[in-house]
């Protein structure tokens, strides 16, 4: 997986549109703050992804109706934006919500919507990150593998 420094160095010009996926996980505020600071002239799309009910892993393991889950994901993205962005930065952020498996919908959204760069929070270095790496691929690794655009993973 590329580090934040390596992936950003690969970008030859400043991106116009940066995608920051949010899955309702800790430390996603770091990814949004990084995108706002690193790409000051870019439009930032905060993509709130809700996992389908039939997926093996959903946000909190709670199986609410789709409308409730989408509304909750939108509210969480609004809260995330408020916690990170100053009023000037918030004007550059647009929130979108999608349902699907993150490893599929994030690369597809990036490709279809003309995204120039993706910034995503990784699995971290704690025990959860260890078990994710031990048991299977992280969402961030899958996004890096499937996305044609440059991806910065914050660990």
C-alpha cells in the first residue's frame, strides 16, 4: 500500500476533484482534514458509503431499513464535515451518499464522476488493523487495487 507521501508525490498537477470515502469508521476526520489541507483548490466530495444489508459486514452490525441507514450515513457525514472544516473549507465539500460494497462503489464512483484523486483512511496500526491484515484485505487496499486514479491511504 502506498503511504500518504508516496501517493501524493505521484500526482503531477493539483487535482480539481478529490474523493474522500466515509464508512462510519474512526479516523476518517484525518482523511477529510488531509484532503482539505493538501488540495486547497480542489472540490472535495465526501462520499458516505452504506454497506448493503446482505453484505457480510455492515457499519455497526445493525440492520436498519435502507432509508434510515442512508439518513444516518448522511447525518454522520455532516457531523464529520462540521468537526473538520472551517467555514471556508466547508464551502468546497459536497456530500454524496451511495449504497454498496466500498471496494466496488468507491472505484466506480471515482471513474464515473471524473475524480482526480482519492484520500481514504486505512485500517490503522492497532489490533483491528492487525486482525484485518491477518484475516483478509482491508477496504483501503481493495480501493487502491481497483482505482485507476491516484489514492492516498492514511494509516
